């Protein structure tokens, strides 16, 4: 019996490191309106889709499809990466997630309800999130001068961060 309790504590500790055990109800509560939107648009809510969504919400921040797949497969080993990609595409179509390319690596996904843009340092790879209004003047100027509607959320803006910009030899 004592050994069983210790095994349970190890399992809980493992889940806590991944952030699932400490806030599972919050993640589930956060997932329900999104799943409701999916249903309302004619989508199916399957065990796999629920696992993908809850894992995505539990991971937070910017997540690659590959990292999300690996985390989902901890508890749902039969979920394939193609299923994760298709579901992320559907969530993007519904306006739940956005994806962005932060350079030469895979796209990362994040919640669409936190609109922001990304600056990526070509020197050190640092990623800086900037609020949407930062691009307002540029957006207006491009539209007024060129009739161009800027939509920079899909790609990161590259350059040099403050530390790399003042580095010797630059």
C-alpha cells in the first residue's frame, strides 16, 4: 500500500512538471467554449481533439505542432502528428489560434485572443512579443501611401536586439 502511494506521488509529480495536474479544471473550463464553437461550426469533438486542445492550452505560450504532438502522445500515443496539424488548422480557421514563422524553424502556434507580433533577433535568436498597436502607424502609412494592407502576424520581423545591435563588429 505504501509503495502504491509513492508510485501515485511520482505520477502526480510528473504531471505537475508538465502543468496538467495543478490546473486541469482551469484548462478544461477554458477548453469548453472552444469545443462549443467547434460543435457550432459543425466540427466533431473527439477524444483526440479534446486531448490536443487541452494539452495546447496547458502548455501555453508558443508551441510547435511537433512539441504539441509529443506532449499529447504521453497520454494518447495513437494521436498522429498529421491529426495535430489538421486540428490546429481547424482551430486557426475558427479564429482560436494563430501561427507564426519565427525564422527558419517550424511554425509556432499561440492563442489568437492575445494579438501580438514578434521580433526575432538575427544575432542571438531572441524573440520579443510586441503589442498589436506598435504596428498601427506603419499599417496606416503603408495603406495611405501604397494601398497595401499590412498583416504582419503571420511572420516575424527580423533585426537585431539591443544587445546584438551594439556588439562589436556590427
